[in-house]
C-alpha cells in the first residue's frame, strides 16, 4: 500500500472527522483521480514536440498517454477538426496516491519561487488544478532528455462536496496551501 494511502486511512480520516464534523467515514472527502494534460499545439511548427511531450508524460505517470483531438475547427489558432491538440493521462488507485505523494514532497518544493498553492486553484466542485510551467521539476526528467521546455496541468479530482471540504482534505494530505482556510461546521 502507498505511504500516503496508508496515512489517509490511519490518520487523516480521523483528523477530517474532527475538522469537518462528519461522523460517517464514507461521507469524508477523498481522492478520486489525478489527470495530467499537455497541450501539443506547438507540434505543427515542431513535429518532434509531440514525441517529447508523449515521452515526458509517460515517464512522469508510468503509463501511456492518450491523444486528444479537436472537436471543432478554430481558424484563429489554425486548428482543424480532428487535429491532435493534447495528451492526457489519468491516474487512479495506488499510482494516484504515489504520484500525489511525490508531488507534495518532491516536485512542489523544487518549483522556482514557490510560496504555496493559492486558494484560487480550487473550483466550486472541490477539485484542485495546478499549472506547472516546466516539466524538468520532476526528478524523472533529466536535463538531457528535456530538449524542449514545456508545461503541463495537473487536476486532482476529489469526492468533496464543496471547496471547504476539498481545502481541508488537501491541507491534511500535506499540500502547502497559501492563505487562510476558514472551516465552519455545517
């Protein structure tokens, strides 16, 4: 079992019960999935970019990313319907907990000028979305492999009913959240 998953079931659940005032363990917020996205719009000008992005995402996640195609043509961006516009990888289960553990303890502290996750990164459904500007902050990516510096987005989907529960969950998991989190019971 993953270290973070074990900590969630042994320690974090009891802390969340006290903090949120929820008695039922099944009603507590928990992680559902982690989705990683890379936009490959640059691939038209540089055909090697798609290959580099695919290799980056598969190295970070440990699984093959799926391509995403454009649903509509957008002339301003020179995109036709059916063009590849992104790569996505979804993590669940033990891989998800391992990735979140590495994200909290290794990747976020390696970010340049990082002072914590802003509260505005949460949506109203209780999900957290982070934008990473350089893929080289992941320890799996070496500077030799990173011919082109690119970013990616990470969305952590939770079962939280609102932002208040999601913030409490992320704080207990160990995310460095910047700003005051007001938790009111009820």
